[in-house]
C-alpha cells in the first residue's frame, strides 16, 4: 500500500507527459533541451570569469547582468518577430545564434570578447524563448478548448520539462569541468553547442510551418500599458523575482565557496533545485489550480523565495552551511 501511494505522483506525472499531443511534446522536449545546454555552461560562468580569466567581482556581475538584459530585456523583440514571421524561423535563428555564442565564449579571453559572446547567448534566448513559450500557451488553450484539459496542467508539464533539463545540465557541466582549467569550460561550452545543433536539426525537420499571425494593432500600445497601475505592480514584482533568480549565478557560487572552501558542490545544488521542481511541479500545480487563487499562489511563492535568501547569511561556514543554500535553490 505504501509503495503504491509513493509511486502515484510519479506515475501521474508520467501520464501527463505521455498524454500530450505530439506538437506539445515537441515543445516540451525543446524546453528540456534548451535548459540542458544552457545549464551545462551558465552556472559555472561566474567561476570561469573570476578564477579562470581573473575578472574583478564587479565586472563578473556586470557581464552576468548584460547577459540577463540581452535575454529577458529583449523578449519583446522575439515576441514581435514571432508575431510577424511565425515561430519556426525565429526558433531556428535563435538556435544558430546560441551555437555561435557558446562557441565564441569557449575561446573568449578578453572582456570585450566575453561581453560580446554572452550578449549573443542572451539575445539567442530572446528570440527562441518567446517563440516556444507563446506556441506552448497557444496550444495549451487549444487543448483546453478541445478536450477540457486545464491549460495550467499543460503549462506545468512544459515547466517540469524545462526543469528536468536544468537538473541534467549542471551535472553534465560538472562532469565536463572535471577536465580542469580552460579545457573543462570549453568542453562544457562544446556540450551546449552540440545540444543546440541537435535542437536546430530537429526543429528544421519537425516544427510545422505556420503563417505569421496578423492582428489589428491595438490602440494605445505601450502608452496604454504604462497607465495600468496593476500591470506595472505585477512587472515590478516579477522584476524582483528576476533579481533574486540571477543571484544563483553570482552569489550562490560565492556562498558555496564560503561554506565549504570550494565550489565542488555547486552543480549538485543546482541539480537539487531542478529535481525538486521536476518532482513537485505537476502535483503542486494540479493542487493549486483548484485551491489557490493566482494572487495567493504568486505571493506565497515570492515569500518562500524571500525566506530562502534570509536563511543564507545567518549560517556559519562549514559543511552544514550548505543547508541554507540548498533551501535557497
């Protein structure tokens, strides 16, 4: 009885994945591959820049911030291009830029070349992420209308697939970094290149050609949104989440080194974070969809993030100091 109960969430989650229509399975697989290639490299970028290239801490933070801006800050560009040309060419273009960015980053040795490479990597995601995510949202709505499956359940599978890639990526990167020095980081970048070459080839063959969506341009545009206080508050709240999230790439490596004297556990902490989401995302979403209002779910999630950060500075050095870091991720 106990065994059957314990296996029920995993079996149910697997049923959610296999029950997706083929196109949604392709999109979920895409998110898995994107994050596998991304997290094989990015969690270790701060260490590579600081220890490998000798950059000052403020410069490492600037480089990571520029990467974030070139990605999340330019999502509007990818979204506009997807509306104009359809998702397929935008996804393929993003894959090409990500391949070029990782290849460049592997051998970049100066501040200028590193900045250029990370901007290319970030802008690549600014292209393909809105395309894939908007397609997933569109297909989730169509599925809800067709068979009654709540769109939140479809989006939870998509998110869990991405987190499965975020679980595998750091482990892959840590294994490749075992080569040591510049060659270890280059091997991780090569893995990222290989993943995105495979994604490009798969989408060139499997992603359907869909005409661009032509809509009547709404009146007001950005000015109308800027006058919507509730929308602006939501944007502000989400921006604080991004500030917190990006500390994983800058502050967490430093915290792991403070607590243990090395960064050997970094990949495992990222893997722990992703494994938690993979195993809990779908059951929690199913529970929250019927019991929690969106506002309650958002505020609870942000409060948990704040609590994770509050625990970190209160812990002394030593192996036990990894526990708050684990709670944080």
